[in-house]
């Protein structure tokens, strides 16, 4: 279960990056922040897929 906790921390951290950068892009038109937000979104998608996979495995035990 330790790995699942670690994944949740990564998800929360990456979401904070996404939230901050997407707001900067939206509110101030910061193009570099938009690039960082898109990168964070891709990373979030990967981490969430990993979470789902591990969560399903854990529920089968």
C-alpha cells in the first residue's frame, strides 16, 4: 500500500503544478505557463493510469 500513497502524493503535487500554471495562462496570458500546464496534464494522465492499475490490483487481493 506504500506505493499507492506515494502515487497519491505525486498526483497531488502534479495537480498543484497544473493548477498554478493553467491559472497563470488563463489570467495573465503567460504562454510558458501554458506549456508547463500541458506538460503537467500529460504527466497527470500517466500517473492516474498507474493509480488505476494499482488500485484495481489491490482490490483483487
